C-alpha cells in the first residue's frame, strides 16, 4: 500500500497555492448564488478571492448563524447547493442542527485518516460511531469505502455483542471514540476472547496520551482525526504523530476568538474553516475550537499545513463522550424545571472514560426526577447532583471542563 492517499498530500507549496487560486473563486461564486450568503456576499468579487489572505476579508459564519438560518429556511438555511432530496442522507445533530451528507467518493474526506492508519483492502473495520440521526457513522463508512475496507456497522453499545462480532468476523480495525475501544478490549480480555484489531481511527473526543500508549502496548496503532458534522474531516494525524495535517479540500485559518482576524503565526486562536465541497459550501465557518499552526512540515512527507490539534473551546461548549454539550442546552434544562434556579455541567475523567456530572440548584431531594430531562436535553446520561440554591459560583460558567489535555 502506498504511503500516501494520493499525490495531493505531497504537493509543493506553489502547486497547492495555484490549485487554491483556481478553486476558491469558484467556491465563492457558488456561495454567492445561495440564499444563505446573498446579503453577506452581495458586494464580494468572487474572482478576487484567490488566497487565504483575501479570504480573511469575508465575514465569519458561526453555528448560531446556521441555526438561526435553518429556523427561517428549513432544513439547511439556504447554504446548500443541492436540494435536500439531492443529498444521499440528512442528519440531525444536537441543537438541533441539520446537516446534509453525500454518497460521492469520500464525500466527508475521511479516507486520508484511514489510509494513514494503514486501513485498506483486506481490513474489516468495526465502525463504532453512531448511525442514528448524527452523521459520524456514515462519515467513517464513506472513508472506509474510499480505501477499500469492509465495514461492520457496529454502532454504539452492546459491548458483549461487539466482542463476539469482532472475534467471529476477524475485525482488524476500529473506528469510534477514543475510549470505547478500551471498553471492547477490556471486555474481550475478561471473556477470554482474542481479537485481531491492530489499527484504530478515532475521533469525537480527545485521545489522551496515556490511552494512546495503552493501545500501543497492545499492538494497536491509534491515530485521530479532527472533524465536524458540518465540515467533514478538517485535519488528521499521520504515523509521525507530530500535530495534525490539514485536509487537502479545506482552508484552515486560526483567528482571534470571537473575530475573523487571523492571529500571528503560532499563536492559539479559533479554528475557522472554508470547505471546498461544492454541494455544501461553508465559507469561513467558525468551529469554536482552539488550535494553533505548527511551523514546518510533517516528517511523514505530507506537505500541507499542520495544526496542533484540538486545544479547547473558544466558548464553553464541551465535547463529552463524543457529543457536544452547549450552553444553550444547559439553559433549556433549567427552563424545564421551575424549581431549578441554576445548573452547571462538569466534564471530568474516570480512568480513561469521560464522565458528565450535572449539578442542579434546587430545594428538591430526589435527583432521579431530573434524569429524563438531562438525557432528553443534553442527549447524554450523566451523574446528577442536587446542590443548595445559591451554592454554585456566580461566574457565568455553565459548562466546566476539568479534563487535562497534556
């Protein structure tokens, strides 16, 4: 198998710049023709947008903007170049936010990560990302098809059945959140079942160094992607494991959080992404994630820009167990219960697993009375703690991430 997914990964800086100078004006022109961009791009000269520097003059598009636009013009807010029925799939993510999905070759561009892990023909990849409503399962399945691997669409949960299937089918690779692979491996060990998984492509949460080392000790190469439901793959690791290499079909900028102004080279800022996908042209889409550009080129030979990976959130949104929890969801939880004055969600770690604790200010005593609301609004199960009214800090924090990322 070739070391590289395609020749684009090793292009010279000049060749990449020339390709971008051709692709960007076409993408901006597509965007200008869409209702979602009509007002913001009315005076934009698409032919003049040929470089990241020129791109930086355009307005930022935030997820809150997308949500408001979708409420006014369902389902995609006028940012879609195809009719909703022109896509292969439509998805709902927490918010709710609706995203389209295509069936064209590597539509979400996950193939680069899978290839970098060494997944290809002859592999059976146990895809433990969700297939229900949200797109992660289909994103990785599309990437698996692109590299010629066979997919076991395992989804989430039912760990004993996951172990049974992996053993019976001879799964050689895993796709899913970083910590769920450990759950499967530990359960297989407890059952005395031997598995053949030696490659793992993970996402949806942080891959902590201790967990990566545990997989390495078990003979598993584990690499991670940085992707979103809206944009698909943004950046991915290679076996060099020195930062994350930006995908060839997006433009990544690092800007001062809350603005569209690029930071100085190497400084931490908010990740803003322009997708070159013609079906869904998101222009300067602000992810809310923090990262920084790394100097130099990856030792693996891939020549595109590198970023340091996920370094936290520019806002209070946190990804817990592979799902985003947003401040507006916490507010909605409080609004459901007249006796709850304030709430705080705490993300922590227990061993190698994410833990969500929901603290509720109320005079009530029975925490179980709030379980259905927590699951219904936050889309995750978590521990619920009742705290006295007035006891939570008055610091504006509603989501506190206590996890350490170094």
